C-alpha cells in the first residue's frame, strides 16, 4: 500500500492508503543503501487494521474486487485505451515502445492492461492511487483514458517543440553558411565589406 505522505518515517494506519496490492516479488536488486524490487500484482485489496508495527508493518486485508460492468462503454474504453497506447508507443524512443507493444499484444483483459500500462508510463503517485481506488472497470478505464490522452498530448507537444527548435537551428545554420559564402565572394572580388561593395 502506498503512504498518503511519503515523508512520514514511521507511518501509522491513518498514514496509509486504503487500497493496496497483494504482490509476489519476482526480482530484488541491492544497490548501495537501496533495494529495487520487481513485483507482480496478484490482487487488489482493502487495508484493515495493522497487526504489528515492529520490525515492519503487517496488516489484515480483505479482497477488493473491481466490478466488471460488461457494458459497451467498457468495451469502447478498452479499444480506445489500446489505440492511445499504440500512438504513445509510436512517439517514444528507447525500450518503452517495445514494452508497450508487447503488453498490448499479450494482455487482453482490460483491467490488467490498464494496470500494466500505468506501471509502464510511470504515472504520478496521485494518479496511481486514483486507479487503485477505482472500484469498477468503467472508472479504471475512464481514468486510464484520461491519463493516456494527457500523455499523448505531452509527447506530441514535445515532438513539436523539438521539431520547431531543429528547424530554427537549421535556419540559423543556413543563414550562417550564406553569410560565410557572401564574405568569401566579397574577398574574391577584393571588397572588404558589403558596405564597400554597395558604395562601389
């Protein structure tokens, strides 16, 4: 479960988010003072009371199933989520596009797909918590649609900014090149400056 405020060193029950994930640790790596974990989520749960606080927190939890309404809206949101994720993959560079395309190809279940995409996109903790708190497929997919739309707009805007900066740079480079050519022509004609050429 995430903390409501990550800066609290010794969290109590009221410092913990109501929902969490039962997960299996797949891989652990130690790097200096920190440990990185790769976990696979198994089940969404609701946190109940804490059982112990030392040497680490343990708690009673209860399953918190996400209700599948099975509506056409859920199906439409699922398809839209796939389309948006595909567009984002096309915009990205590096390993992320391959990972997204692989997830889209292998995961058919809408809820699992939404959660996996959320982990791949590295959403903010507030967005992750909102997804975790959503209790129906419709709620989860609407949130994911909103997040994916935002991510796509950000990537498109970044591409436009990069393209604009590149064309501005190439325009300046072209002007510089033309000025150098002009200087070389004036030198060849024995003219020291464009002003002298104009006077002549």
